[in-house]
C-alpha cells in the first residue's frame, strides 16, 4: 500500500482542504503524516486535526512546522476570518518545529511519497538539519513556472507562483538538492472547483459539507469579475477556485488521464528577489508536468471525494 506524507499550508486557499479530502478518500493509500507550514502558532495544524476528525481519521500524525514568525516569508501568510470558514473556533495545535521535521524525516526514510502543497520551508529546514535527505525523497512539488499558461486560461506569471516565491531561499535549496516532480502553476490553472459541484460534494459527509461551505465563503471573498471570466473561455463560467493542490496529490498517486510529464533541464537563478526556472541544456534534469486534462481531473476529484473513486 502506498504511503503519503502531506506538507501543507491548509487554512488559507481552500484547495489544501480539497487535497486532504481527496487523499483521505483515495483507496489503498496510507496517509502517514501531515506537517503544516507558514504556521500561525499551530493554527493550521489545528485545522488539519479538525478536518481529520470529521473524516474519522483522527489517528493520522500531525505536527506544526515552520511558523510565519521565522521571518523567512516575502509577505505575511494570512489566514482568512475564522468565523467565515469554520463552524466554530478551532483550537490551535502548536508543536515544536523539531517534531514536524522529525515526522517529515521519518516519512521520507520509510519511503513515503511526499507532496508539498505549501511553501517549501519545512523541506529546506530538514535538508539543512540532515544534508542529503532530500536527494532520496520521492518528492512532488505544487509549484514551478517553466512555461506560460495556455491560451484561454488565466495568464499567470512567475511572480504569482506563491509556493515558490514566498520563500525563495528555501525554494532554491529544495530545487537544487532534491529530484522532485514539479506540478506547475501553468497546468494547475486548467482545473476548477465549480459551483455546480457543491451539492454533490455536500452530500459526501461532514468533510464534504465543510468544503462546500468554505467554497461558498471563498466565492464571496474572491469573486472574479465577469470581464475576467469572459477572458478565460477555457474555464467553466461557474469556476470558484483552481484545484492546484489536489492535482499535485493525484499525480503523485498515479492519476494520469491526459497527464504528460517530461524531463527538462533547468537552471535555477534568483533575479530581483524572485526565483526563475530557466530551460538550459546544461541545467539539472527535472521532471515537469507539462500537460493535463483539467476538465477530466475536476470531474475525477468530485467523484473521489464523494466516495465514487473510479
């Protein structure tokens, strides 16, 4: 049975919660640990524990990792108003940073797939603590900006690649010292969480109800103006959010419909405070997802979290 470790900044953008729900619903996969990053005194870890309890999986080990107070982030990693997204006040779950790094280390040592769907701070801190460990990690990163988005989708830029750019120093360490598969922003924006899907998600149980409620709150807070939606004809009109993180987790677990992964030689360079991944034949061979069937994945995700995993 495959093992998976999730390193997440759950509690901000709702796609982290969508990713966790999908992993929990995935058949024959053992979630061996969850570490949080860009923490607020254990608040994100508390949210993870609450979601796990809703799903009846309270036994999964959770630890709070790198805190926002470390000062390594380009901007303060915000959390939305708790009352708008959670049914009640969720207790924080602070743990020593060393506990999170040890949990992550243990997962790597036992051969678990590690999927990082937040800033890469924990990974870099672990590499500094135990040099060489990332080189042997089975690592998937939600992030990277190797090529532009396709026509009809939101025109993202390198600077918008939050997971990479919010902590450039850590990202550079991880890119240079690991052998990851990158699931870039330019493919994840081809996925969508749609308003039409919420009724089905809500029927899937307590965690599904929470996701649907948070999606409605997110739609109120992050409403996309109609003129922008019309400029993105490749996306459904009722798109609420992108499924960046669920897609990265699904590819890590072997979902392959329309997925193309290529080995691209990349050179990593910091320019004007931002990290660039430059295609260069003399660079480091890196596994990059270059194409995905976003519509197929969006439908797959709904089926998976609803208990109808194909």
